[in-house]
C-alpha cells in the first residue's frame, strides 16, 4: 500500500514524500520511486504537475540500483521488470502490433525500456510469428507462417523460442516445400 498511500498524501496536499528506488529499504512498505513517478506522470490531471522526474531514466536507474545492491528485479515488477512490456498471448500480440495503446498505459520509451517484446511460444498467434519473421528478413508464404506457428505450438509447455530456433523451424518448413 506504500505507493497508494504516497499518492493519497500528494492528493491531499503533501509537499514532500519519501520514496526509494525499487522500493528497497530496511523493512517492507517503502514506496517505489518509479511507480510513484509514473502514476504522477500518467495522471497529471489528477495530481497536477508535482514532479520534475525524467521518467525516461527510470528503468536504467532501477537496473543500476539492482546491480549495485545485488537485489534482483522481479520480472513482473511494475515499471522496470523485464516482462513489463513482454507478452506471449496471441490476442495481445495482435493488438500491440495494431496499436500499442490497446494494452499499454504508457510506452516503453517513456520509462527508458527497450521496447515491446513479442515472445513466441504455444500461446502466440500467426501475426506475431509473421512479424518476427519479417524483422529477421525471413520470407515465407502465408501458409508457411501457419505451419511454423503449428510447429511452435508443438513445443513443450512453457517453451519460448529465440530467433535462432525460429530460423531453424522456418528453414525446415521451407525445405520440406522445396
């Protein structure tokens, strides 16, 4: 509740609040600076222009503090986790490719993150596979995209493939058609 309490205090007129990067502190209950900063940035209409924090520095700052303290960032950590802008779900991937604002309340670049990551696995969709193949410069026909997707869906549960495995699957399917 630390972030909620901090935001409530700001809304009620607090001039100063205390936060820590990644919520790190002696005990629990420390408001995470990056979460408070993004809440203020995204809801300036509600809180007013109370922060001058450059939000594009948040993810690099969180990662630096994690590295220096030896306290790892959970992948699902709000604002700075590695999975913050990653998805394997086909419907979400399709929506993100059509319009990132469909599923994101802010863009990765607003917090200094690398960008949206479309993970390819059993839950991915055709559009994400076609998109990734295009990024890799691999040209295949539409029906081959479906074959590649079906091959990915046959992999063990929890498997997320990298670009090299995608290349190998695509080459195997193209070779079978030749």
